[in-house]
C-alpha cells in the first residue's frame, strides 16, 4: 500500500518553487483534493470547530 501512495504523490503532486534564492522556506507540496479519497480531516476537528463557531454570538 505504501508503494501505491508513493506513486500517487510522485505523479500527481505539485511542488512550485516561489523563491529560487532560498527554497528551503518557500517550497510547498500539494495535491488536488478531488484525487484524494473522501474522509474527515483531523478526525472531525474542522467540522467541530465550524459547528462551535456557528453558534457563537457575533459582535
């Protein structure tokens, strides 16, 4: 299974370099979300925080 993941990231991943002088601090690796399996990120933490924010009173 690790070989399949590795192949997906190496073929579908994007890594644009924004600063050629010091790329250690400006390199970002990304992959399109539609190519990933559906799932709940961070064990539902994002959803939970959105739900909490929705019930907070607004100033």
